C-alpha cells in the first residue's frame, strides 16, 4: 500500500507516479511495470497512427519502454511519465519512418511501404462515423505542425502545458498553433461546402 504524507488526502496520479519512481530508483523493478502499464495502450495507438503497422508499433512501444527503463534513474519528473514516454515513442516512430524512406529511395519501390490516411488505431477507425472519417482526412491535409497539435489536444486530450513540453515550446505558441490549425481546418471544410455542419 502506498502511503501519503496526509492520510486524509486523496492520492493523485502524480503522487502515485512520484512514489513509484522513488521505488524504481531504490531497485524495485516491478514498480516500473506498474508505472508504465496504464500507458501501454495509448502509446501503442500513437505508434500505430504514425507507422501504420501493428507489429512495428508493438516493437516500438517495447523498445521505448526498455529505453525508458534504462534512463529512468535520470528522469527528474519535471513532466508527467506519459508525456516522457510519448516523446520516446514519437522519436522511435520517426526513426522507423526515416529508415523506411531510405529503404524506398534505395530500392525505388514504394509498394512495400504504402501509407494510408489513418490517424487512429485500426479498431477505432471501424467505429468512426462517415463524418469523423471525413474530419480525420481533412486533418491529414494540414501541415505536420498543425496536425500534431490537433492530435495532441483532441485525440490525446493533453493540456496546453503537456503539449508545450512535448513540442519543446511555450504555452502561448501551442495556443497560437492550435488556433491557426482550426482556422486552416475550417477553411478546408468550408471549401467542400460542409462548413454549416461543422461550424455553427
């Protein structure tokens, strides 16, 4: 049982993370599994959305968790654990995408690495309505910096401070990018004559 300084105060997720980090740094390996377990599915969905392959996504998450374990003792907990692991998964996904690109350039054969427009897990896509599919396709037409901020805010449901931490910028810039992203998205939708259904 994890104790808090004040037995009458309800333990927060942050409290639990800090306690588990302390246990890990004291040599408790099982605490790392408890710390990262709740985030595996979300990390997997993020990897799938980037690399479009379930097996590769699983490898990326496993590799990210191993990397995280190796560096956990240097983690200062200035950001949340999920934010920290999310960055690792994104970087490893980008590494794989870069490796694929090099392979395409070397072979001059794009057939093996076709990329679809999915931005969410395959299971989620099946559940999406036609309207949601349309919206995701429109988001995919945005520049990467705008797609990313929309995804973090609305798909990952992150706070402005978490997004700023991941992007290595400040909250003001995050809000500015998000505003521009929504304006660009609105313009794309209005061009299709569907603005009335999305913007009221």
